[in-house]
C-alpha cells in the first residue's frame, strides 16, 4: 500500500514537470483576466481580429492558429523485366490548430473570456500569455 502511494506521488511529480505553460495560462485566463481594463488588454493582447457591439457590451475576438504539416516518403522497390526501380510514394499530413478567444468588455472592463468549441489550448495560450504575465500571480 505504501509502495503504491509512493509510486503514485512519484508519477504525479514527473508528469507535473511536463506541463505546458501556454496551456496552463489559457486555462487560468478565464478567471484571471476578468476585471482587466480594456486598455491593458489591448496593450498585452494586441488589436482584436473582430469587434462587435452587443447592447452595452463589446465583444473583442482574437484569433490564433497554425498548421502542422508532416511529409512522409516511402520507397517501393519494383522489379520489371529484370530491372530494379525505386518508386517514391509521398504522403502529406496536415493538422490545423486554432483558437478564438472572445473577451466581453463592459464599461471598459473585461467581464468574461470565452474560447471557441474544439479549441487548441496552446493556441489560446499565445493570445493570453502576455496578459497573464502582467497580472499578479495567484497565491
């Protein structure tokens, strides 16, 4: 029993060292950035990609994304009439990562932060990481 608890604690410590700071920043930003002045948001996140006025609130949407491309080449060995030919087969794999972070601002203060469905938290982290650096760390 003691050995199991020790192994579990060791595994948690090892996995804790593998955390991604951008992902952590994006996860904490939903609550940490509420109350931030709009001017500070502009200075740390930049100019939003879209703005929309809804009643007395303003929606500021920031979009970040990237495409990861991997090219693989396999070689087929083909023998025709006693001659050997090598025929390359290339395949391309692409994966898109994207995040839309929408800040709801009322009376010049961030009231809420929402991310799009199916977001990539690391991409979201690129939007909020500078803002997270200017607010006091949690105690």
